[in-house]
C-alpha cells in the first residue's frame, strides 16, 4: 500500500468548497475512486460535482493521518 494526498474542490450550494485528504491505496486510480466514494457518501454529492485537482504520493515522514499510517503498515 502507498499513501497519497488528494487536493480538489466540490460544489457546495453556496460556493466551491476545497478539500485535502490523505488516502491509502495501491494505485492512483484506486485513490480517485475512494475519494469520490467517501465525499459522495459524507456530503451527498454526485461524482460530477467533485473536482480532483491533484494526487501526490507521500513519503512516510509526510503522512499526518494516523489511520493512513496504520493502513500502510508504518
């Protein structure tokens, strides 16, 4: 497993809301799928309302989310 940081925005009824998430997955495709799924379920968003601007792979010292650290075995 690898750790990734995803940066983007989604459509809020009043304005664009930006987000940054740390996610663990095997591939960048899986990361995008997981972010779309998570944001869609938490905020009742459709996939087309979520814009992913950037996906970057993180090294062990860059990870701040403890759950992601546990999932990758660090």
